[in-house]
């Protein structure tokens, strides 16, 4: 099904590269989940094959692949192992956004490009218990103040995905003297920076999204790389589509398991396998339809974002595609579990893991309620403008 979306030789080449890792990544996926242990070896292999510099632009020495490419690769990777897919997706998306929009000074971009090419990994550290999702506009409780020629940073971040492997934490802070949100690029070995192992959840256990603790962290002015005058979630950023791509990959894995199960399971109450039963065929058909619908929507929006002429026209599509794909993934996995029956609840089968991991997508930004509200407000505004044009 996915062959329809391959459009270039380089996409085919990188998909082939990823498929060489399929068996190895899948073989440790259950153990990663059971032990809530970060798949360090998987990530290291991706670094070694050059995967982590794919979204770095050619101008800075990377491959310059676009959002559509990232979505294609990330869907594939997440179908092997969800924790690996979601974790490395944050890095790819962060790098892609930074260099597409040139959010930093030229000096900082040049410096960090060399770091990425040398295997450095980065993620934004923005979530905090007291503010909730940063896309809702909450002000960071983490603060940065100037003292004796340095910035002194104090605070705590949660949901810091890939914390055991990150080289840099792109950390949001509130700067009182500027009345603005800033981002500091903090190296993992910076004095006062530590990781508290708080990750104890039932979904995406292997991401080890622990708390980042910042206690009197001192850095110079060069590490203040961004200052924002409003919520980042209000700006169009197609690189967040690594999120729905991940959950679509998990749904694909569930679909593949359901097909295999249906073709092999043969209770003695019937002749042949359950794949011949009308109720099973109905569920499989519904799974195929939902996958088609979600995949076409995701890839169409990714393609539109990569077209600079069409990009301004997709203000609400980014949230809508995340909403649609994530909820479709949950529905697809639910149907796959109905096909497998009570066996789907056994810890020895991957379906229960797929279902738990897909639920995490509901809590990745943007949230469903915000997406629906934005769509409603946009429709209301369009209606007002249309009414005015007739007066």
C-alpha cells in the first residue's frame, strides 16, 4: 500500500536502509516496553547510518530531506518499534524546523550543524506540570535571570523524550526582564543539569521521557538561541507531522499482525481459518479503509507543506491531520484486537502494546479539543465573511 507514496530514488534508498533494521528493532521491542528501557542501540544505529542528519539542510551539510520524506521514513520506523520512532522523530522535527526557518543566528546554526553531523541528538524541553501543554500558551515556570555576566536557569521539565540519549536540551524559560519566552541550548554535561527518572506510564514506556532538572545552571549569552513573543503552537510547523506518522506506523503494525493472525488461526469449530469468516473480513476491510484514509490525508498535507506556494493555505490542516491519524490509529488497533479476541490481551502478543502506545498520541500536541475549536472558529469566520460579501 505504501509503495504508492514513494516518489523518488532517495526515498526508496532510505526505506531500503531502514528495512535492514526491521528484524533487529522488532526483536527488542517487547523487552523495551516490559523494562521501560530506552532503545539506545537502535538510536545509535540510526546515528551511524546518517539518519539523524537527514533533515539538516544541504546548505549546512545535511541531506536536506523535507517533511514528506520524514513522514514516509518515520511511519516505517515506528512500525518496527514505536519508542524508537517517536523518540528520533522529535530530533528530526526539531532539526528540520530550526534549519528550514533559520530560527537561530548564523553562528549558532553553523555550530549546531556540525554537532548534528557528528551525531548529536536534540529535543525541545518545554512541558511542565504546572503549565500543561505548552501549545495552550502557558508561561514556563522555569526561569532564567542574568547574574554576574551569566544566565542562571532554574526549573523542572517533564515529558523529556529520549532523555537518556540526548546531547542537547533545547529548553524553554521565562525571562522576566524581557517579558518573553526564551530557549537555551543546554548540553547534557552542563553543571546543574540532571535527569530524574520519573517515567512510569503504560504508553511509550521505552521513550524514558523523564524529568529534566535545572538547578542554578549557568550559561553564557551564546546559549540563548531563541526568544519568542507568543506560543510556538500558533505558528505553522509541518515538522510536527512526525507525530501522526509515528502512530500511523503503529497502526500499520497492528494491521499486519491482524492479517497474519486471521490467515493462521483455525479453531476446530470452523473449516479453514477465521480469515474466511464474514465478520472478520468486515473488520479487516474497515481497517484497510481507515489506513487508506489516514495515510492519504497525512501525505497530502505533508506534500502541501513542502510546496511553499501551498503552505500558507494549510493553517488548520496540521492539527486536523494529527487528530485524524491518531484517532484512526486507535480505532484500527481496536479492530485488530477484536479479530484476535482475548489473545490480544496477552502480554506475549504485540497488540496490547500497540494499543497502549497509540493512546499516547492523544496527549501529544496539538490536543484534540484545540484542533476542533480552531476548525469551528475558522468556519464561523468564513461564514461571516461570506455573509458580508452579500451585503
